[in-house]
C-alpha cells in the first residue's frame, strides 16, 4: 500500500516542541508536519535524539515540564488537541489515541497485578463493574496471545517475560479500541523471534479495526516489513517522507541514504559495516544550514549556509535536501 488512503485519522501541522533549560531553549521538535490515515502504518525513523519519542509524547499531550508545545496543530479527526487541558485530554487518551511505550517494565506498575491495571482501564473509562472488567481483562490477554490468560491475569509484571510484558502493554493500549495506536520502539530489547511475533500481532490487531498505527523505530528492517509510509527525522526536523517502497528504492536525502547504506547486508559479510561519521548536533546549536551537512557525503557549500525547505519530489514523496537529485542517482 503506497497511496494515501484518504481517510485522515491524524493530521499534524507545523508542530514544534521546546525545552527551556539553563543553557537556553532547545527545539526538540521543529516545524514537523505529517498525517496518517485509518488502516495505515506510518513509520517515523531516525537516530536516538532525533525527536521521534518527543513527537509521540506531544501527540498524546504528555510533554512534561520544562517542555511544552510551542506551536502547530494536532488534529485527531476533526478535533484539535493542542491547547486542551489535561482534564479534557483524559477521555481522549486510551479511547481514541493510545500509546505503547518502549520500556514495558517501567510503564507497568510493579505493585499491581497486570489484571488490576487492565481492569482499571475499563472501570474508569467504561464504568464497568469489577466482575465484568476482570472478564474483559482476561479476554484481552488471550487476544494478544498470552497463554493461560485466566491465571496470568493475577500475576505481577515482574512475573512476565519481556515479550509477555510487551503483549500486556499492547493489550492495555487497545483495550478501548482506539482510532490511533502509537508504538514507540515496541520491540526494543526483544529477541528477533519475539520481535516478529509482536509486529505480527500489531498488524493483526490493526487489520481487525482499521486502526492507524504510528511506528516509532530505528529498525529499518521492521520498517520495510510493516510500514506503508516513512517519515525520516533528524535533529528535530522531518527531512524526508515517502511511501516505504519508494524510500528504500530511491531515497532523496543524504541522511536517509546514509541510514540505508548502514544496513548490514548478508551478501557483503566480508566487508566492514558502513557507519555515519560524526554525531547529531546539539538541539540548541544546529546552525543556519542543513543540520546533517557536516556528516553528509553529498553536502555542498550551500548546504552549510541555507536550511533546505521541504519540497515535492513527486506526488507522494517529499524531501528537504538541496542535493536531492544527486542523492537519488547515487
């Protein structure tokens, strides 16, 4: 699926998030725009510190002090989320937009059983009685393929394996059948077999309800298998957006090309792995030009002097790169 489906679940326009620190203002997310349709999977990729997780938390209204959304719009269907109070956001979180956090052990409360945490969702949002909430909790654990769910529902998070904790987190996030699920590094620290099971589970759940999925990851292998479209972030900005097949076949930004070149390949196992030289800039010192220019193999003098604007490469492909033509033929 490479074409936009035309039923917008979420539309983000010029979103900016800043953190005020003793050293000044750090723009963790800077003028980011993207959308995701019902039934579609959008992957947001980039190195650690690129702004992926901050973007995800902004969508949920979970940017804590000293951070704040400093500009832009987040529209869930027709409803604007920016500016809503925590009280107004509470019935929206979980029921319309939900999130799977990357560290399931930290996200689950260690002093309550997994069942109690699932049941609370139904009791608070659906006003269910204790017995009905417990029944639904067991159904959810069974739905996410946790064996012997009727027994496991009374166990604590530390009694679950890493893969089962992640499944429990997914169960909590889909309990109220949200329109949009944000999965922030959902397979971190899991072995490859469990990773594949988790991603297959997300795809299955998504297909059942036409749920939109925003996948935050640095794993391009997962992206290639799961995503319909990809948004590439670097230093708080989106630098390229394209259908997955297009991005892997013909990247149009130096950073995207560098990420793709760094993927290990079986056919060249005797060669040294490719790495991206240097490191990402500090958020408060990105300079006037392209933030990736100091590390880019395609950079020219103009790249270091003028920040490139996002331009249309074709109808579904956009890039913020002065040298996009050279990148595409490389």
